[in-house]
């Protein structure tokens, strides 16, 4: 029922909205030179000697804690 109401109102779900915000943050921080440096330092690209379709692959960091590490933007962005 809530999904039907969201579709009627043309509003994204909270989960979809969060994913969109994370993806926009990652894209802007990696490809716009005017974005703050501390955001660029959160994400690290994977350097590979193989030629593959995806050139911009983020390294999945190892979380130190399961309660906060798995929910961090750095981990979620690399996981997506």
C-alpha cells in the first residue's frame, strides 16, 4: 500500500532517495574539481593492469566496526 501511494505522488522511496544522494556525492566528488578535497579522499580507485569496461571502480574498504563501518558512505558507495 505505501508503494502505491508513493507512485501516485511520484515520490521516490527513502531507500531510493538515499541511493541517489550517495551516487550524486560520489560522482561530484570524483569528477568535479571544485568539490572539497576531503570528499575526494574518501574514495579510492582500483588500479588494474587488465583492460576492462569499467575504468572507475572503487576499492571496497574493510570496515573496522560492523555497527558504523558497514553503514558509512565510503563503504556503501564502493558497494553500489
